[in-house]
């Protein structure tokens, strides 16, 4: 669970399906979802490429104990978001949440409600 790279929009769609499914899924089930529900019209190799990248990123695990491999998320959606956000703050905002908030607010002023919410978080 250490790698957690940024993922593409398509990889995010695959991950959202895995995160929202309450069981391990077969390759065929995942390919069917991508083609039918996402309108991808993919061949097997295309999905395989995405799954390999997601495995290398530490986001997907595979149960290969059966004839048909079963795919499932290696982390929760919240764990991914936390890791990704931490990486962004570290790399782009000098590991400073203050710098992140300043960039988020930009030239605008933070509302009183926004200030109160930040105080509660801190």
C-alpha cells in the first residue's frame, strides 16, 4: 500500500467499480462492466494493461488461487485519497497544509464558515 501513484480518469473508473463492489471480480466481469456500462469497447489486452498499471501502483490485488483470477482493491477509497493528498501536499506545497490552503483560496478571502471549519479540523 506504499506506492499509490496518481491514476488516470479511466483507471479511476475501474477503481470506483472495484471499491463499490462487495466481492472479488473476475476479469470477464470487469471487462463486461467496462464495455457495457462505460461504453469502452475494449479487447482483453486493453483491460490487462490497465490492471497491470493499477497492480504496479499498489491499488489492485489479484487472487490467483483459482483458474479464473479474481481482482479486488488493495486499499479503500479513503486510504487512496489520503495517500494521494499527502503526496500532493508533500511534493507541491513544501509539505505544508498552510501552503495548500493558501493556494486553494488563491486571491479570494476565506469565508467565516470556512475559517470555522478549518479551526475544527485543526
